[in-house]
């Protein structure tokens, strides 16, 4: 049997590995490549992890000074499940072509608290739900410390989790402005339909998008502001992203203060 030669130089091999990492291929798990895009498509539309069915409320057309006109795909959705289906069929965002699967939402749709992250990472891309890896485990422990959980059945102790971006950027890079604008109308429609009492932004990017502010996270975190969604002012609390806390453990004390601020607000209302 003829043995195949590898004529790549070390420099060419290193460049090829960098390209693969940028495209999101950051692990080797088999001898042959697997077309995970085809596998995700055959699985059908994602099922929203809902604890209870919710009737679709009648909501006015989304108006937001920092976003383009809501695409018809988002505006036509009358439930969270319809948003998930619309995103599954939405081909305008280039991130969908490189991601494994859609990563839309998790938790209880009836929850008082909505958590909004930035974008899926590798673990979330594999599992198809936000905050599924190490950062998600830390987030779950943080929430449990103030009596909240994504698996709680009652709205008082439950949270609903989603992202600003619904597909993993290759190599976990920062989403572009165009990618953000494509996904933002679906997030705004999600907020309209879920009707949270408060929004907690995990990271500076969703905080900027929902408030229109441009302050740094260390200045914004722990300070209540508002998100105006279709004429409704929703209290919004920015805090540090769990992935940042994994890299900077000393900052967990700041996140703990923010959680206590959230708990006090929930207990007061």
C-alpha cells in the first residue's frame, strides 16, 4: 500500500492550524471529518426548553432607536417557539454557515428575570443552549446563591436565558456590527414576548445594545438603568460575564455585589 506523503512545511502546517481554529475547528475527536451542519439540519427545528406553555400576547411593533427595522421574520413571530423556528430558517446571518447549531434560549419562559449574554461559545455551540459550558456552570452556582435557577418551575425563582447573537462566531471572535444588527431584532421580539420584570445583561455588548450607552462594563455594572422596548421601560442591570470571571477570579466579589442588588430588587417588588 502506498504511503501518503505530507509535503507541508512546518510553517504551512502552522498556518493551516491557525485557519482551522479561526473557522471554529478547535478540537480533534475522530479520524475523519464529520459534517455537523448536515447533522444539525437533520435534527429539525430546535425545541425551546419551556417549563409551561405561554399564550402569545398582543404586542405592538418593535421600536428601538439603536436597531434597524425589525425583519418580517421576527415581527411575525407570536411566541418564543416561533422565534426559534424563524431563526432556524433564517439564512441571512453568515454565522449560521459556520456554527454547528442554533443556540437560542434556555430556562423558564414565565420567569421574572431574563439574562442576556453575548454569543455562544464552543460548548454552547455543541449543546445548542446558552451558558452550557464552564461559564454556564459558574452562572448556575451564582444564581443558586440568590435563590434563582434556570430549572425552577415557578416564575419567582426562575430565569430565562438568551443571547444577543444566536450562532457561535468562528473561533469565538467578537461578532461584527452586521452580525449583531441581524440578530438584534429577534432579541427585541423575544423581550416583547417574554415580558421580563428585569433584564440582567451578562457582559458589556448586550448592555450597550439594549440601553444605547457606551460606558465600559466596570462603570456600568451594578447600576440599574432601563431598556425601552416598544415603549415599555424595563429595569436593566449590567454585570460581568461569567467567562470574564473565570479569567479574572478576583472580580467575583463585584459580581456578587451585583447579584445582591438583583435579589434586593426582586424582593422589593
